[in-house]
C-alpha cells in the first residue's frame, strides 16, 4: 500500500509468487525463482498455487530485521533498551518515534503487500479451481492471510484503510476504516478460513483449520479488551464466549498437544528437526538452511537478545554464543515475575553461564584475591571452564560485594549486592546495558559463520500454550475464575520441575552445535551444561522442588496472592488482580515471543507497567497505544484527485503524532 510513483511496480511485486509445490513437507517453500509475472498468471491454478506459496513467504517478515522486536517487545515491562540504542525510539517512546520512523512504514507496506496477494487469491480461486477440496483450501489460505495481516495492522495502527479487492494499477485515494470495522473484517476472514481449511495438512507449515481457530479466538479476545471499551460494550460478552468456544476447540478437538517439557520447544538441534514439528506448534514461519531461497534477512530474532560476552578476557565470539546485537536488555520485572525455584521456564529461557573459548587471554589471579599464593599470576580459568557467571538473586542477599566477587574465578555479574535495596529499575548490582541475563529461547547455532545474521530456525507464530491462556483470560474476564483455573494449571504443571529433573541443566540453541565445524579445531565454545540455579537461589543442591508449588489450588491463589505485583501496580478489585495475574502468566510462558507490546496496549496497562517496571520508557496516555500512520502514506494519497493538505493529513493521523 506504499503510495509512490512506482506503486504499480510495488503492487505487482507484492503478488509475485515463488513457484514450486512438490513434496509433502515444508519443501513446498523451496521455491524456483520466477522473475516476471503478469495478471494472466493468476488466472491459472498453477499461477494461483504459486501465489499462495508466495503468501507463506510473508509470514517470515515477522522474524526479519529490526521491526520484529521493535514493534512487539520494545517499550514494555519485559525488556529495556540494551547497549545498542539504534532503535531506542521504539523502546523509550522518545520524540524520535514519529511518522517518519522507518519500521513504521515497512510494517505497513509489507502487511498491505500480503493483503493484495490474498485479495487476488480470494477473487480468482473460485473461478479457476475445479477440485472442490483444493479450491476450499486455497480460498481458506487467502482469507487467513488477509485476516492475519489486517489483525497486525489494527493492533499496531488502529483503524486502517480496508482494501478487499486486488489492485493491478496505481490507486491513490483511500480512507481509514474504524478499528471496529477492521475487527469485523478480521473476524469474518478468520471465520471463513476456519470453515474452509482442512484440520490437517500433508505439508509441514501449511495453515490449518486449527490455526484459524486459534487466531479467531485471539481476535475475539482482543476485541473484548480495554482499548476498545468505547465501542465494544455490545459485543464484549459474545466475543468472550467465542474466544472460549474456538480456543477450546483447538485444545479439545485438534491433534495439537502441549510439549512434554517446556524445554522441548527451544532445544533446537538443527534446521527442520524434531523440535520444529512438535504438536504444540499451531503455526510457524518456515525457515531453512537453503541459502538460495533464504531471502534478504533470514530469521534474525537470535541477534537481538544476547548481551556482550566476546570482549571479556578469556572469551571471543563464537557461533553457539551468538552474535550480540544487545538490543533487548532483560528487565528486573522479567526476572522477578518467575518463581525461580520452582518454575523451570526461567532457567529454560535464559542463559547464566558461559565457558571460556579463548583461554590464552584469560585474566590472571591477583595477589590480594588468589585462593593460594601459588596461583598468583596464573590464569583464573582454563578453556572449557566457566568464565562468565550471572547470579540472579534477590534483594537482601548478603553473600556478594563488589570487592569479594574478585575472589571468584569467573567474571561475576551479580544482580543484588549486600545492602542493595529492592528496585525494579536496575539501580543495584553490577548488571549493565551490555551485561545482563540473556534470553536463550531463540539461540541459533546453525548459522554458517560467526558473523552471520541469517538464522535458520522456524519462527513460531502460534502454539497451544497460548491457546490455553486465551481461554483462561476469557473465562477470567467473565469472572468465571474457577473455570479459568484448570487452563492456567495445565500450563503451570508443565512448567514445574519434575521429580529427578536436573535443575541446573541448560537448554539453548547452541547445544547441538558445540562442535560446529566452523569453530576452529580444538577451540571451546560458549556452551555450559550448568546454569546458576542453586547458587542464584542460595539453596543446597539436594533441594528438590515439587510440582505442587506451581499448581494453583484455588482462585484465592490468584486473587489473594501477594507476589503478583498487585501493590506496586495499584490493582484492588478481583477483575484487576486477575488481569494482572494473566499478564504475568503470559510473561512467564511467552516472554520474548513477539507479543508483549500488543498485549499491554490492548489491556491499557502499557502506561502503568512502564511507569513501574521500565527504567526509562514513559509512554503517553491516548497516544502510544497505537503507532503513527506512516508519513510516506499520508504524503502520497489523494482526496478528490489532489494530495491531502496539512489539515487532512493531521485528521487521518493518529492523535499525538
């Protein structure tokens, strides 16, 4: 929808398919590059099949480059701006965040590009397919992609222009639909997809009926949320019922099931291996290690979470350790929201130890701190030994000081020193903008070089654990807390450490690649088989957590709990407490999975949670619940055959921008 002089070219390219449909796995995306198409190609089943394949490529956009994390994880309670502040405007809502911000326009353009492809599919498939089953599937895929992209647009920008017919030439006149109108279209399209798509597919990665049901439940839940309270009163109760209905269908009727262990989702072994076909995954953007078709970016989510390790003595950058873009600094809230003794999700989501992979540069013991005189002047650690240790402790821990950590062999980063006070904004310990506990969910040791930005992991867009939380939230919003409880507990039971489970074991994407051939022969990689579970929690290694500590026995465990930040958030009523709890539970389960800003915006908790938990972001009421409409769009559209004047641009722009 980018309206520029060469818009015809843009729209045409937006619908260019990359053809090849053979095979029964995700290799339907291993496309033969086609460099020129015309509208006549979309009047054949072959051309339309290729166009549908091209639509699947658009799902990868949500894991490419800066916009992926900037529009979803920045400016929330879970992450602060890290040592690289290149996109700080998204994370702090500074004056630099405006209608000219590059990613604002990139997201807009790409969503409309995919929508135009979907419009072509929806318009042409009924006319050119004779096989009823294939026709329904292709049509369902078209409706899903159109709904999916309008859903992203309305969550980011509010009401946007609704374009439901394909464009084959320059169009310059558009009006904004209301958010209500966009949601009506999103729900109508997801419903059509649900009715048309098959419950299963022979080709890994293709959209099914259950993906449509999951997103239909999510769209109903979003429409019933606080951001739309000025117009959703008449539909809210029915929307919550529909969210429950479709969510429960996915849980109870589909072949999808929760992974046995939370770590199974993130124990990445190699491209297209077992963890990418787990039945918990409802929809994923399909990446592979086929460099010929990887596109411009690949999956780059692995870049944005790691803190810097390469410039510490005894260390160098390696493939499993990751290339540290240090964009997303883990917040104090992100650490405190977990029960770090009993909830395994924390230790299966974050990395707290590194091993030396450059022992020749290891630091030497100083005379005042060496354990014995014979170690003075000798390396503090050898290759393959722990070189970096992050202690994730709480205020009141008197074990560590800036002085006594020099007696330890690894580089020690301690969250709270003795005497530090509880503080949710990082005013304690020696963590820093470039030194923080790294989220390891998306680590990608399969990259082909140390410097490579191109990740090969699939990008999860929907998984069953979120479906459970959607149903739970919908019940809770109805104040049917007892009915919400079993759905919450299914997730928490899975999260609990099991009897005999090694609580100090790491699970990250580097594990299968610790002997990657790209690493120089004989070099150690920054992989550790242990985390700091026992030391951080200050408990003996014989301590055994139990599942019962995670399972909620009654609604009182939610509404009367004292550890859900209710006091600092100022929530008092049962409804407010439940919403605070479910947002915390979504953090524990879904942290970093490119959803948080949209959750806080739709619940209108964005302002308060940034005020309480963010070290610098201060979004403004009635402004930052949506993004600015791109200036490139406003500058190029027309009304009555002429460009918009300044007043008309202001009227079409979101308030405050």
